């Protein structure tokens, strides 16, 4: 199983998008400072994930979510979450 995940920095509210085949291990790596892109954004919380059977489908979805259209879709998809945060 492959996962596309969305993390949010509790420090500054930034959204981080990634793809992995071991979600639990990857989340621990992000929060322990072992991932360069999120090293200065800790602590991070997992706010969404989706599972895929095919690795390439997961990677394609990750890449799309990192586009402007994808980020807009994240805001719509998690609108109540962000609304409750006051953002």
C-alpha cells in the first residue's frame, strides 16, 4: 500500500505533502527532524492521507496536490478543518 499524506506545521501552519509506503515511519521521520523539507517546521500533525494500491498512482496524486490546483483542492476538501482553525 502507498500513501499520499498532508502534514501541517503547528509552528507556522505550513502544509507539507508527501508520498510513502510506510506512513507511520515517515511521520516519525518528519517529526524527528530527519526530513530536510520539514526540519524547521516541527511539530507536524497529520491532517489527511489517502491510500493507493499502485505506487505510480500515489506519486501522480502527490505531484498534482503540489500544484496550485491541488492546493486549492486541499483547501476545499479540508475547508471545515481550516475554518475551525480560523485560517
